[in-house]
C-alpha cells in the first residue's frame, strides 16, 4: 500500500479546508498530513526535517504534497535536496500571479519541487514558455463538504468579505485596497440613500470613517453558504498585488459553490475557467459597476441556476482527484482504518488490567498504531497527524499528554485567526483539575475518568496517556514506575522565535489554561453580580461561556457579540453592546482576541464606572484586572500585584 505525505500549515483555516480536509476525504489513512508550521516552533527546524525524512523512509511514502503558503521558508535548502532524492515532491502555489509572487517563487522556491501546481493560468503559461516540463495548472476549488447552495432565506442586499487592507489591524500591504475601497464607498452611499442591508465582513473595518458602520466582524466558515448564497449581490473583486491586473481568488470559487451572485472586475482567466455563468457578473469600470449593481438589486426573481455537475467540476475534491490521477496514485487503494483507537475504560480497572486489554487489542488489530484511553478530544487522529504524538513517541515509552499550544501571537495577519487558525490544541487531559474541559467546547468529560499512581507516587490521568504499538507491555505490567512515562506535557515552550526581515524576535507563549486559571478567582464575586463577556463569536469567547457556566454559577452572564446579536450560542442568548447600560453591567470581560484592544479603546477606556478584564493581554495583566474586579465587587483577601495598568 502506498501513502502520500501532505505537508502544510493546517492550523490556518483555509489551508485546512482546501487541502488537509479534502485529502482526508479522498484518501483516508492512505495519506498522512503533517501540520508543519507549529511543529517548526515546537521541534525546531533540525528535528522537524529529521522527523519528515524518517516518515518518508519508514512510512512507505510514495509521494509528498506540499501546500506552499506559510511554510515556504521554514525548511533548509539541504532538506529539499534530501527529500527529492528519496521521493517525488509536488507543491501547490496559492500565490503565483505574474509579478511579485511568481517572480519570488521562480527565484527562491521552484527548484525545491519535482512538480509545481499553480492556480494561475498566466504563471503556468509563462513557465511553459520558459521551457518548464514540471509545471501544471490547477485552479482553485471550493470544499463541497463545507460549501453548498443554502436553503433559501432572506439575506443581505450587498455583501463584501475581506480585510481592510489600509488598516494597521489587517497586517497586509495595500494590494487592491484603494480601488476596491472606492467601490465599497459607492455601496455605502447607495445603502444609506436606498436603506439597503449592506454587510462588510472581515477584520479592520470597525474604525473606518465611512465603512465602519457596516462592519459585521469576521465571517465563520460555517456561515459562508448562507451569507453568500442568500445575498442579492456579493461584491467580490480581485486584483493582483500592487497592480490593476485581475487576480483569480479562492473566494471566487467559494461564492460560486453557494450559487450566490457575485459582482467582480472583468477577469478573462476566471471566465475561461468557469465559462459563461449567470451567477458571475463582470464589471469594467466604476460606472459599469454601479449600473450592474443597481440592476442586480432590482432583480427580485433570481433563482438558483447552476447545474450540479458544473459545481462538482470546480470542487477542490475534484482538483485533487485530477492531481492523484496525474501522479498515478490509485485512489481505490485508499484505506479508512483509523490508526488511533480510543479505548473506553471502566474506573474499577487496575493499571495492570488496562495494560492487558491494550496488549490484547494490539494483537487483534494490526492496523492500529496508537491507543488512547477515554480521550477528551473527538478524534485523536488529528493530534497524531499534527505530528505531536508521533514526534515524541518512543517504542519503549507511554506518552503522557496534558498540553495546549497557542500560536496565535506569531500570526500578524488576523484573517488567519480562528479555531484551528491561530492555535494548535492537543489537550488529551488536564493535569490541573477538571475546569479546562470548558476549553474543549461541546466535548464532554469522559464518564469514567481516573488516575493511576506508579511506584514512585507519580499520578497520571489515564485519559492523558497514548499507548504506542511495540511496547513490552508484559514488562510494564510488572514494573509500573515513572520510567515508563514519556511526559510530553513538560515540552510546551515558554517562548518561541519568529524570523522577521532576517531578525529573530522572541515572543511569549500564551497558554490558555493559565488564562483560565486567573479567571477562577471570579467565583469570589458577590452573588448576582453582572458580568458581560464581550466577543463570544470566537473560540476564546465561547470557551469563556462554557467556563463561566460551570465555575461562575453565582454571577449573571451577558454574552455580547454585535454580529451575532439576537441569536443563540448553545443555550446562551447573544446581546449587542447596548445591554451593558440597559442592564447596568459593571464588569466586562473582553474576549475578542484580534480586535479586543480596539473595543477597549472605543468603548471602555474612559468609562470609570466599568471594570474591564482584557483577555487579549498577557497573563499577568489579566491577573491584575481580575484582582481589581474582585477587590471592588467581591470578597478577596489577595493583594494586587505590582504591575503597569497600561
């Protein structure tokens, strides 16, 4: 059986959904996916490169596929030479337009790969003209598992999704910002005059002097279909960086996959790829843009018109099928046997009985490589594929995991921040008590959860253990000591290094468990005290809701998110920020990690009547904020630490 190794920065949401997830859909365990970006910080370059070579040599790898974006600079030149000497290496370039990106790829990266797949027809043709024999054209595609035509519903009149590329918060250069923003301002003026529902989703818009009033915050992946598909018009332009040349973007295909009508600048390459489509309308200039926008807004009899076979042609699953055919990989060889099995254990089992059952399971199931016990995460395979277990697994050790790595701080581009988008979470168990289970959202604690104690009185939660194949379990049944444990929970770094403009900069790690540790003191607040959690649309905000439901039963919680106001998150009704004054809330916990500082500056900095806990700040500042709140609104015998309150 041959296996493909897929390497990418899969903690970036769009890379996960357009690469890792569809590969797994198609190949199952015939592909191993490796989340290289966080591993490069966790293991370091040398250990990561060594680990990948070991996988290729020992894992029956027949081909390596690299998603180029975000990881193109984390490996050495010698690594690519070693890798290509052992196996064919194909790379997909998500940024390869002629000009800045293509020139950079040609000069710095093309030689790393056996085959190059580019989404740009122009870049493909340019290399063909230069004599390349290893270049292939592979357009973008949408993930059919996440994106599809929605159930008809009343949607926005005009929708735009994208960052404010002129804001400091966006973390990008201007690109198409100036021309694009002129057209957005036309939409804004029209919305005011005609009383239209104009929605701008994305980072950096709240402070825009004209467009800020239309800002709805970031758009989650699970909202794409309903927002795009039910809008009267999706304004969806695309220009190449620092030019007015049209650029084909992933979002063109995502909107197309929902059946939504998109208005975009004239793009011959997009037209050639999609063909004539009634849902894709092109404009040539500002006058043409306004004329077509008005026509689409008045056209009330729009019906879904894309044929299903045309949609399937442009899915990312279909693109990857074509890639697999091109390299001669037989998809019917794909296997879907989980390499990881989660064993449910009764609390009255001794550790010896547990080991006996694991040994017997391995004997009867040769395809399984790892066994977890009462695991708290939905799928341990995710953590296996991330490389964290494999990278630390030893043939003579049981791995003990109790960690959460948060890499959000090194991602200056907030577009790429969300659930698996700024962090790599691998929390099999909390070694600090039960409360961090709230970090895992809807994943409940195991019914049977207990610890075993070895001969040296070291205690371990069994649901934090990962048992690999190949261990001498008979020996461990006799000698149960700390020597059998490979304690991976001690490996999370306190800081990591990021290279910017050739300079290495140290940044502190944010360990979310420690943030929640600081919040436990809020249980000392007076009964009935009102606390607002501001920004519950993101992962941290929702984790705070779960945490407060369990550990702050005596306080009244008001979840706030202006974009989600009027909806429910789980059992929690979501308010807009007007509830703070209406309900006389005096304590606000800001959980918006990317825009928290803007919320604080705009609404709370000068309000002496409200005490604020800023979850986006370093842990010591959060501790300071919490103690200040407790001293003011609860019973507390602790003293405030000496710290700047800036």
